[in-house]
C-alpha cells in the first residue's frame, strides 16, 4: 500500500486502569511535555477504574447527579476536550497527542479527525466490525441531551447508523490532543443513572428509570457490532495495527517519562480533582 503520509515513529502507551482525574491529567501532561520539547507523539490506550462520568469542557456540571454517582461508586471529572457526557465503563479509551504541524493532525479539527479516524476504522475492520464513517456533514440534532452517545456528530464512526466511538479534540500550546471512547460491552443506558435528565433546573425525576431516555436506537457497543465479546487487550492490539497501517506509523511501546509523571501529578492535584475545575461551568 502506497502512503500519502511520510513514515513516522510514535510512542505506544498502554497504561493500567486509573481513576478519571488521573487519566485526564496524564493526557494533558503528555501534551505539555511535547510543548516543552521533551515529549514525543503518542498513541495511548487506557481504562477507567472506578467507572467515571466525564463532562465536556463547557458542559454544565449541574448535568451530573452527584449523589447518584457516589451511591453507584462512580467518580466524575471534567475533560479538557469538548462534547457531552460519557460514562467510562467497560470500554477502551484512546488518545492521540501530537504537534499541530504533524501531517496526521495538520489542518482543521474536522480534517485531522477524519485522518485519524482511518486508524480507528482500519483497526475495527481487523476485528471484523462493519464500520462506516460518513463523508458528508450531517445536520446535528439540536435536541441532543447531556450524553455524548445520544447522537453521532459529523464524520463519527458508526455501525448500521449507530454511534460506536465518541471522540473530541483540544488544541493547546501548538499541540493536538484527541481522545475517544469505544464501549466494548454493557448497557449504554447506565449513563442516565448518574445524569439529571429532562428536568427543570436540573432536578432529578421522582421515577428515574421510567422517565429516562435510551441510547439503544442511536448507539452500539463493540460486542453488539461484532456479535462476540472482545477483551481490552485484543482491541488495543487491533487498533494499534490499524493506526500503524492506515497512518504509516512505526509504533514503539514505551512508558511515561519522569517529566510526564511529575506534570500529571501536578495537574491531578491542582486541576482535575478540584471543584474550581470540575464545577467551573
């Protein structure tokens, strides 16, 4: 296969399951290390423990049912990227961090997202998923609720019209951070157990389950798409192969540097566990 992209070496990170605030701190730490001139372009795969509800950068924190999260044993955190809420449970999360002038992320958000999606599409097809990415912009749902998987956004990956991956991007200090959630299995409607949905002034409904919406007609897990169960390790391997093949990458397994670990600890303590960050909107 002849590539339009020049060959490049990126670091591959597969990190242990971590709490949501730390996962977000690590992604941002990698970005800052790159901007400081001591990092490297990175493809990272990770999981969340305990399950965590993440809010988009500008999403009001009043969407969160804080008491329900606590009762369920979930945490919650605000992402540095945009979009709507995601319940990170039984999933694989990926992140890509690279300089804005890197050919694989160069251009606008949509252009770079479509290019990076080729890695996701190729990896999912290695697994046997019949995935699709629309090539034309669609009219977004103006009634979309608080949940990210409620409606596919422009160019997002779907199976039979149902959203499979939710992704978002931020650009800071000349770097690009894109991350996304791929639900492997489980009930996607669990997110509504920890959101305040459809109520005036964010008040929770009296009969929560009877009044909550459902994602069943608009979103899908990888297990449903494949008709078989898949492990995090199998999916991480396939997606790494997909990125390498589709984007002409040599992925070299690595670890976080001491500089990145220090930055992540700082960001964790001063941002991602604080009310000033999580409740700022």
